[in-house]
C-alpha cells in the first residue's frame, strides 16, 4: 500500500485514488495465481450483467471447480513449464478450430478445472533450472555445482517457505 492520492484530476472530475505498490518488487519472474472464490460467480443485474450473461456464466461455473470446491483458478502468471506447455486442444484434433481466441479460452478453461490440490502443486513447483539441465543433458552435476547447491537454499525448502508465507498472508485476510 503506497497511500491515497486525494482529488486526482480525471475527465469526469476529481477522484481519490488508492496507490498500490508493485507486489512483485524486484522479483524477476514472480508467480501469481488469480483465484475466484464461491460456487456462483455471477448474478443477473450485478454490475450491468444481464440474465442471459449470468445464466451463461452459471453454466460455465458448473463445469469448473467452482461447483465442487467453491473456488477456481482464473489466471496463473509464470506457471511451471509442465502446466504452461500442455495443449488443452490436443485431444480435439482441431475440431474447435485453431485460432488464438479458441486456444486462449481453452487454456483458461483448463485452469478453471484445476483442483485445489493441482493448483497448489503447480504454485509450489519450484524445480531448479540446473537440475533439469543435468537431466536433459544426461550428465551428473560437477563437484563445483554440488558445492554451490549446498551453499544455497534447496528448491524444496524454498517451496516450503513460499507456502508458509502464502498461508500466513491468507490467514490475515479474515481478520
């Protein structure tokens, strides 16, 4: 939170603006998950939504984890490579077409169907890049690389710290 800017001039008059800081800070590739909470994520006449638009959203909600787990993943910034590279349209063999719009919607629907366990697993997946490199090149790490690993925090420990920090922040939301 960076403060409040009073009477900021906009075309419709002056507005008070809430100033937020960039929560990713100096992080190179911050990982964020957008979670929608609730089994019903739309209501007619709310923020200009029509009854038809609300009905369509209810239909979509019924096919996502919103119906089963009362939450769904709506977006994922910097997901692990295994989640980002899976093609949700592969099994359809082009039946729905191959436009960017169809592909984008299919990826989003795939995220919306992730269970909470799958989403947490993806969020906490911090495989070390150099470990994958060794596997891909079919070679063992050098002694120097092993010593460097021992001096740094291990990937599993890093994931535990991230999850602990996340749980602490989420628990403060209810206060």
